[in-house]
C-alpha cells in the first residue's frame, strides 16, 4: 500500500485509518481494501477519539469511503453504552477520561 503511494498517488487524509485495513489488491492506479468489521470500526473510532473529541460529521468525514454514517452511529452508540465513550453537551464524542 505505501509502495503505491510512493509511485505518485496522493496520500489520503485518513492515512492512519487506512493503514489498519487489509489490502486485497493494489497496483499503480488503485488500492482495494476490505472494509472494517464492527469491532475494527470501534477500535478505529476509539483511536480517532483518543486524539480529540469529534462529532458524528467529523468522524464520518475521516471515515468516508470506509464506513457509512449508520455504521459509525451504531458503533458510537454501542461504545457509549459500554462506557468507553461519552457524548458531550456540544454533540461531540469523547473517550472516557479525556473530555
């Protein structure tokens, strides 16, 4: 995957997220990756929210092309229910202990 980027492809903004996904195929023009499963998506969200609190729109922007807004919302709700995340008054999600 990084080899493809070295050959002239512009690195996407969600580079850290893509590094966690399995590459199925790559050539000089395209990289095909598997979408994250539910548990992988939750870990990606926790990693993103470890850096700073974000709202659903910001998270979806970082994960565009990787996970739908509905999948992100379900994963966030599950993480809130399990006490790993909290929803702040301003609508942003934060990892517990970092708000």
